[in-house]
């Protein structure tokens, strides 16, 4: 390993001696003045080094620093940034003000990838960027949060596109001494390492620290001489390798992550796993509880109570699942010591229908609070995992939703920050969830907002031309072909951007379904339209790579050359140019496969107008005035849906979007009005400050309080809850309906009858239930029927039945009053389910007896 280059051993002139402190904290990545400061050292190198300040410090000639320390402009900028950093570091935060009593209880946030900035390339796409934005807002808000992840020697991959449009995945290997990371140190100042048992051997992990404002992220690195080559490669590449590598990586992330927290001496009360990759954290924590003397079922209860699970995947095939023997092999040391609980551990992740060990099942079984990442995705997740929770309505499945957001200081263009600061109240950036503040955006003159937007558009076009020139030079294209890109694109033309992972459900090539209409749009001399595409396909995703080839092929046609552009090597740097500089953000996935889709949120706060299928976040963000909706029949087959969506795209472009953009001459007042509407309605809602506040209020603090209650008095309440669940599960089969009287004599209604006005008359329904050993007060008896709503949707109505008489042999009679037309079996059903004031959710114990 290369000797670490860090601010601990670098000497700079006193005037600028804290530069390394800035370089080694990712705070620089969302502070525009800090980014400008490092650019002042050498702008060409700064761009060449992908805005990596550590590499700037490491590779700038020592003779440069003394003159810089006497350069008044540089020193002035330096002092400004240091002042900002000190104020940020010491300022009072939202969490301090809101939850001062919980400042010393850490929240552990596990994720397989983190995307903070292009200078630390350990991310592949949306999941990682979301995790990075989550940590940034946690820092801004002052949460006591610690990130846990893996440090990938080769990151994801660099994307090259050859002359034929074929994606080529270029492997890279990073020198950690040139990244904004540092070795984590123990109490004696030695580099921190942990050990993890993997199958029949021990894997050594070195721990690295990434400073993210006030927050720290710890990354595990297996690339050590003590390990075998196979084990060293476990942290070589994100999402690489076969299933053996994948399960081993996930054991390192989950179980190794818990060991890392212990080695750091961190008091952790809440464990948040961002997707199922880290679900093995539960195994390590259960083992800890067993080692401490807790029974298995109590240990599971404690781990469930203290875990929060966020799922991002709306399709069953996207959830990692492994053959059970494979899981048993890699966890063999665990089972060797605690073999009597092997079946219990296996059951936690068992997908019985496929006889696989499913990581999402493990996460669901070991997390009391779970959520999807948009309102629609929450619904999709409840539908997907309904059978997992017994015979209940999908709306009752205990999976909530917290809609994703994006980190505003990272994604909002500096030009717009300055403009907003001129017209919005001075606290707008730190109070960005206040919708009233954003309404004042209306006072910004249309020409000021448009001028700023055109600046960003021109900056984007310069970047695009540079990207294309480099692509052509590398592919040995003739000089005239390299230079012709200087004439590509126009800042006056309506510019539409599409940039995301090239997965087939995202349908990047949908707009190519009608090349003749596309031709008429892009080649209209008076009202031209131009398209920009960017994204990577996973190296194993052949259909995704075929999409790239198709886009490239169309972009090379004479009639589309210079007007349809495919960019290569999509990363966070390119994403900023795109979401800040295009006019329209296009998103046309197959609904409901876009769990959230945060790129459109980044675009929205920059005044870029969304044009999207009503999927993910847009389904709740769109209000009819702040963008456009691509229409199609929900539930239609793929071909029909593609036809309908394509027609909708072209109809809206031809009849609404293009005319609106071009109808006002030099200053498109109506277009700017819609830009403002988009910003004011979306920016205060779809940001990670709001998202992290939601996680804190709805999951972290409730989880913390419940966990503390369970573990006090030597785990007294945890033991009672676990014993109660075991008792209920063992005896639930005794619960039986003996009799029901639906009072139908008052009115006879066949199942085919139209349901009349239910407000006219009521009747009493009674039921007799035998409970066996279970106390009836540990259950609730409910009557369920469906009621038509004004929107013609049917909504479940739940009526709690009252216990009116205790009979012999633990038999209880119940009654309820319902609309008189309802008949049992045809219109309503009854159910019994267990309840407890100590449950986190109503259906925490998924046992339901129905009639």
C-alpha cells in the first residue's frame, strides 16, 4: 500500500495551512467557494483531476505554495472559506434544537455505495448518490449519524464508447493516498483493522474514514497482504463478480460493518440499512446478543426494534437471493458456534416459495420499521410483500414510504444560488423546506431567471462539445470529424435531457419509435429541438448496452447529427451540467418500475421542467401546472404501453412544449413562468433536508425510544414482547369463529345487488369466537367491508367489534353496528388479530384468522 499522504504530514505556509483540512472533508463538494478556491491553485489541473483536492495537494509542485500564500486574491478566498467552514462546524443545528436529549445516540447508516462527488468514485448511480445526499443533509441538520460501506479499489467502471457505439467498461484502480479519505485510527493512533469470519477463514479489513461535514463514513477495505487474492478482490469492484463474491461482499458490509462500529467504540442505537445488501448486520448483532446470554427469540426482538429498512427495488427479481447451502457455507463459523439456532437464522431470510435465502426477506424480518422511497413505491412494495404479512389488505402491510429528495447545495447551480439569495430571505438555504419562502421566487424578474438559465445552457454546451471531441479523438476519427462538434447544439434551441442508468425498463430509446416525427422536431428551422443522452449500462446487461448502441446509431444519422447527442462516462460531474443546463428533463420508464427517480428532482430546483411518466416521485410531485405528464394505460402490455407513451410524448412536444418554448421570442415569459412554478412547488419538498427530517421524526427517534424501552432493566420488556409473540404464535391455531349472525333478516340483499346509500339504516352483527389459551384482550376483532369513493375507487372500511359477553371455555361474543344492506360473505368479512401496545406497527405479528 502506498504511504498515506495526508494533512497530518503536510506542511504549508501558515497563511494557508488549513487547506488540507478542507481537502479531506467532503464538505468542499457542496460549498461553491471551496470548489472555487481549489480551482484557483491551477484550474487546468483541477479539471483534469476531477476536482479532487487531495490530488491537487499531493501533485502540486511544492514551489507553488509560497507564492500562493502571498497572493491576495487567493488568501482572501481562503479566509472566506475557512470562516464558512468554522461557522458551519460550530453552528447550532436542527437536531440539536429538536432532539437535544438524543445527541449521544448514534445512527448507523449502511449502504453498498455512497456517491458524494466525482473525486471519490465508489458509486454506480442513484442508490449511491442518494446515500451521499442523505449523509450531507444529516451533516447539515446535525444528526449523530455514521455511515458504513465498502471501499472499492476499482470503483464501478469508466465507460468508453467505441466507433460502433459499443460500451466498453474500462477498469480503473485507485490510489487511496490520492483520494479524500484517511485511515481510521484506534485509541493508540494505530490504523484500525477488524476481522470477519468468512466460510472457513478469517478476512482482515482495514478501515478508512471519509469526513462528510459533521458526519463520518467508515469504509472497509479487504485489499490487504494478509488476505488471499480472492478475499482481497472482495472489495475490488462495486456490483462485480458472481454470486459467491456478492454474498461475501454483503457479509463484509453487514457483519463487518457492525464489527467496525464496535472497534470504533460507537454507541449505536439505530441501524438503518439502505437496501437489502447490508441485511447481514442482523446476523452479527444477533450473535452479539447470544454471546451476552440472551435467548435467540429475545435477541431477534432487540435487533428488529432497533433496525430501519429502506427498500428501493420495485421488482422481485431485483432483490438479492442466494442458494441456502451457499449462505450456510459462508456463515459456517456462525453456525458452528450456535448450531442450535441455525434453522431460526435461516428462517429469517427464507423465501419458501423459491427455497432461496432472500436478503430483502432478511431485512423485513429483522426491521420493525420499513419504507419505500416514494408514495407509489410504498404501494408497490406493500403489494409485492403482501403475502409475507398474512391475509391482510395491501394497504395494511407495514411498509410505509418516505419520498426521496436531493441535496440542494450539491445540485443547485451556483448561478441560481446567487440569484435566489438576491430575492429570497437570507435563511432560504438553511430553511429550504419552508414552502412560504419559495413562493417569493415569483418576484424574481423573468429576464434574470432566463439569463441565468441561458448561462448554464451555454456552459453545458461547451462541456458536451468537449466530451464529444475527446470521444472522437480517442477513437481516431479524422480531424474534421473531431472539429465539426464545435458547431453542434445551440443555446437557442429547446434542449431535452435524458440521463440515467441504461436499464431496459427506463426505455431510453422510446423516443426513437417514430423517427419521422423526431426528424420533423429536430430539423424544424424555426423551432428546433435537440436531445442529450447519457448513462451507463451494467457490464452484464446486454439489452441495456444494446440501447446505447441504438442511441449512438441514430445520433450518427445525417439528419440527426449534432442534434441528438450521446455522451460517454456519465458521472456526478456530468450530471450537474445536465440537470442545470437543459430545458426539459425527460423520464419515460415503464410504470411502476421507477421507485423514485431523483434526477428529475435535481433538474426541478434548477428550473428545468420535468416531462415524465407518472411514476416514482413525479406521481406525487406533478400538479398539472409544474411540468408535463406522459400518458398511458396503467396495466397495459409492454407494446401497447410503449405505443401510448410514444404518442403522448410526441403529441405533448408538438402541441404544448415546443409552442410554449418558442411563443415569446427572445424572452419566453410563459416558459419562465412554468419554470418558476416548477421550482416553487418542488424545491421545498423534494430535497434531502425534508427527507432526513422525515426519517428522523418517523423512524429514527421512534426506533431509538422503543429500543431504549426494550433493553432497560436487563432487557425485561424485550423478553416479555418476545415471549408474548412466541406464545401467540404457538397457540394461534386455537382461535376459531364459532358463530356469526349478520342480522340479514332485516333486509335481504344478494351479492349482485347494487349497494344503496349506506347512511340510511344500520343493523347489529354478532359473532362468537373461541380463543383457547389466548386472552381475548390480547386480540382485536374487526369487521371489514369496502366502500366506493367519489373517484370510483373502493376503500376498505374497518369496524372494531366490541366484546359484549364472556361465555364459558374462553368463548367471547362480539357485536358491531354496520349498514343494514351488508351481508356476511357477500359484502363483509370478520377477522381476529393479535395486538400489543409494545408493537411498532399494527401487523408486526402477521397472524390473522378470518371468516
